[in-house]
């Protein structure tokens, strides 16, 4: 293979990669690099091939990483914090510690479901509020 052919191929690959990144950006996809043990990385690469990975990851993260502003009562309880996200365990502890301040009649169905899920996952089925 001549040098000109290699340069053409590199250019083709570079342009194809650029187009792929543009398509992904348009679809709202961004790369997310995490550092994990080598064995776990291999299994993650395999799982990433599954088409339902995004939905399963979203379901898992729903109770692991809580966006404070998305939940009205939690947002009020976290008025003095500047965190945009808190862990699920921390969210449950915040609800439990401050339950007397929660306007229970103002809880949305979604926030009630969140609390139930947090209790099941992080509270071992018991709410101490």
C-alpha cells in the first residue's frame, strides 16, 4: 500500500468518526468515561452491546443518583445544600431525618414512588421517619 493510499484511508476514518460523533451528539449521546477494575471493564463492554442497556441503566440510577431539583419535597429539605445530585442512601436519610417537615399532602405520586423505591433499596423495607 502506498503512502497516498494510507493518507486517504486515515482521512476516510477521521471523517467517518467525526460523522459518528455528530450523529451521537444530535441524538443526545455523550461519552462517559469511568475508571473500573479491568475484569469489570470487560463485562461492561459486553453489556454495552445490548440495546436495552440505556433503559436498564436508567432504572438502576433512578434509586442511586437522585437529582434534588426533580423532587419538590426533597428540594425543600435540601434548601441549605448546593449539591445537584445526592446518593439514594443520602436522599432516604434526608427524608427520614426531616420527615416532620415534609408536606405529605403535597407529595406527588412520582415522589411517593421514589421514596418507596428508596426504602426498598436502601432502607431494607423499613422507613424510619
